[in-house]
């Protein structure tokens, strides 16, 4: 029985061992397949979730990257972020006005801002300069007597004053405007004057000539009575001798003191050509602060509480729509467009046209603007001036404007100094009138970034027309009716900038310009650099991926070769021939037996 059992075991053992090996191979194969499937899905033995990073790595075929490659990938993302930022900055700096507008926001007249405080009460270092030139009629007595063919006038001056301006009755409004009145004071600058205040000049009697026009509108009996009273009792001459100070700043005058002629002096007893400039102005101005729109900065919106003037005929001429002369919107200057300046002395806006870029004080770049030659031209030469002629029976020759309604119906006809750009017929009866562009044309050198005049000169001449009414007929016998007599011309300029102001202006100007250039070209440089690095990094990562793919393919080929080629099942069956050995041993034993 023992022999039979041993023999049966020997016969069954090969089959069992074959089955065991095959089962283990199958088990290993299944485990291998299971592990392969789970690894293919991105699972590990310690993780049950599929992370976002795993998805990105699988999508980019970057599963087997080394830590160095992962660092390169992170650096690539950082460079891409810098590239996006720099490109955005490049377009902002090169194709928008964001930087300039950000800087300009500091210029707006916001309530309680430092800019507004400086504007309302500026330091004396920023004062303007007023230069007055007086026409002295040296031979007028001979001319009025018929002993001279032409009136000889001498341009005396300048007599120069420092003009300090503060703002009175300031009110900041809810619609981004501010209302105010100018309050001016003057200080004589003797060292910059060629005449003195006590010099005597022979000049037209402005109150008398103005009274002649006003009296002309009175009823007949009243007109006759006033005319006789002035001629017989006041005996006011057509021309009178005054000191420079009296002529400019005021002297007691009998005519404007008359109650029946209060419209001339507005209830005052003294008359002077510049008297109304000294002190608080009777005119109120409202302008835009620029808070809502920097392009509207300093644009006048109301004059004496009205959105339009009423001195002219037509909306265009009555439109204010001009800047306050001491400041301009830099956004308009950047486009080199014409700018309008509202001049109270003319009661109208005056255009300034861009001429060229200039460098003044050796280092400061400015934009030079100049008045066009036809600004006071006859409508036949400049049709835009047609509405300035509708309020008068006579449209005057080129070179003067009829501002009588602006001056309470006094016959004031402003022009450029020496009738510059005007028709020569205006000064055909004068000697000493010599118009020159360099001396008599208005221009402004405006700082391109800050918008205030650094240099230039605003020049206006005040003239009066003689109307040969019964009040003047005897004294003005040899004057042509409608003769325009020049009185004075004034020139307003920026004050002399001291070294500290020039240094501050230079540093602020070139500092902001340097920052702007640095940002413009810096963003360009960073954009190009980041783009180049991104391209190089992508090329490097692609090369690494190709190398890894090549290594993976090589490993797969070697593994297939070891497993019998691509046609094998992948299961290795090991058969141990124990039965043969056992059988051989048993047969040998039987023979011995």
C-alpha cells in the first residue's frame, strides 16, 4: 500500500506543479495588468484622487519629468505672467495717454487740493508782469489848428509793474466748476521801466470823448443842455496833460462825476485807463476744474453768471468756450490743436494756433502758440468775424474790433499794438505808428506737460473813436469823423523765473519725461526678453519630452524582445520534469529488487 501511494504521488506531482506555476503566472499577469491600468489612470498605491497637476502633466505628456524639468515649467509660467504684464504695459505706454492723464490729475482744481490752494493764493514768485506803453501826442495842438498834416505820436514806455493775482469769492460747485473774481495788485518795477510815474504826457481826454457818444443818445433838450454846460463851465479840452500815474491809475474827473453821465464812470469820481484792474474785478468767472474731464480743464463756462456773452450778434461770437489765459488743458496741447483764450479786455475769445516747438532758458521745451494774422480782419477777409460786425452800423477796416457794448457804450475799439495786422488806413494820419510782429503780436510759450505759460506776451492796444457830435465839433474840426485814436497798449508776460524755479521746473519736467521713457522702453525690452525666454524654454521642454519618448520606446522594444516578441502571450510557463526523474529512480529500484 505504501508502494502504491508513493507511485500515485509521483504520477500526480508534475501536473500539480505545472498547474501551480501556471496559476502563479496568471496571477502575476492579472496583477501586472491591474497595476498597469491603475498607473495609466494616474493612481498610486497611496492616492485615491486624480489631481489637476496630474491632468496637466498627462495632457502635456510631461508625466516623467524630473524635478529640474518641473522647475523649468514653473519658471516658464512665471515668465509668461511677466510677458502678459509687460505687453499690457507696452500697449498702455505706447498707445494710450494713461500715464499723462494720471500725471495731469494732479493739476486739476479739486477743492482743498494743493493745486487749488496755490491757484487761489499763488506765491509772488509766479507773478506776471504788466508793461504799459503810452502814446504821447507831441504835436496835437498844431494838428488841431491845421498847422500839421499828421498827428505825431511817440510810444513812451514801458512802465513796468509786478502783477499779483489772487482769487476772491471762490466757490467750488457740484458740476466740477469753480466761480471766482480776480483781485489784482500792482507794484512798480522802476528798474525795468523807461519812464516814470510822474512824467507828463499829452493824451486824449477819454471821459470827454466817451461823453460825446452818450450825450448823442439823450433827448434833444437834455442833449443841448449838457453840451452847453460842459463847453461853457467845465471847458474840458479834447486832449489834456496828465502824469503817467494819473492817466493809468486815476485822477478826479468832472465829467464822470456828473450824475447825468454816471453810465461812464459807474458812479465813480475818478478815471484811469487801468483803474478797474486794480482791486477786485467787477466781473465773475466760472471755469471747469478738470475733475470730470481733463480736456475741459480751465475752460470758462460762465462770464458774469451767463453761459454766453451778449455783446455780439450770433452764438459763435457770443460763445465763451475759451481757456483762462494763465492755464491750458495739456491734453489739448498734446494734439497741437488751436486753443481759444478768453480775454476780458476784449470781451471775446481769441484763437491761438500752434506754430512750433521751442527751447527756452536753454533747457525747457515749450510749445509756441501765436495769434493768426486775420484774427481782427474784416469779414471779407475772415468770414468768421462777420458776427462781430452786426452790432454796429459801420464794419471797420481790418485790425480793430467794435467793443462799445463791452465798455458800456463807450467808443472803445481794441486792436493789436500799433495796429499790427491792420489796414494801413487806420493810421494814415499818424506818424510814429510802426507795427512789427516781433514787438506787437501776441504769442505764448506753453509748457507741454503742465499747461501754463512759461514765456510769451499777451499784447492789446486800447483805442477810442472820435464822433464829431456838437460837444466835440469845434475842438475836433480838423479830425476826420470816426478817427480812431490810440491810447495805450499793454503787454502781460510771465515774470522772470529765478534759478530755483527754473531748477524745479527742469527737474520736474525731465524727471517725469525720464520716467515715461523708462516705462515705455522698459516695457518693450521686458516684452521682447520674456518672449525670447519663453520660446527658448518651450524648445527645451519639447526636447526633453522627445528624449523621454525615445527612451520609453526603446524600453518597450527591449521588453517585448525579452517576452518573445510582439506575438507572445506574455505568460511564461515553467514545467519541471520531476516525474521522469522519479520514474527512473523507481525503475532502477525494481531491478535491484
